[in-house]
C-alpha cells in the first residue's frame, strides 16, 4: 500500500496559491479573465513568495 504524503498547512497553502496563480495567469492569457488588472497577478506572485519565505523561516526553527 503506498504511503500518503502529508503536507503541513503552510505547504498546502503555498501549493494552493501557486496553482491558483498559474490558473489565473493561464485564463488571463486566454482572455477569459482579461478584465483583471495586471496588479492582481503581481499580488498573487508576491503572496506566493511571502508564504514561501514564511514557511522557510518556520522550518528553520
């Protein structure tokens, strides 16, 4: 039986944010979400970086 991989909540949040950001980026490129301003995409990218730094600092403890 294969082992299930359990991610910490911070890692789950980071994975969700990355997938959501890529989805918004793709749909915006396909002009399905073209009404969104570019700052929304930049804020999502910055949120991903912030969560990554926070998780890295938490894992060093």
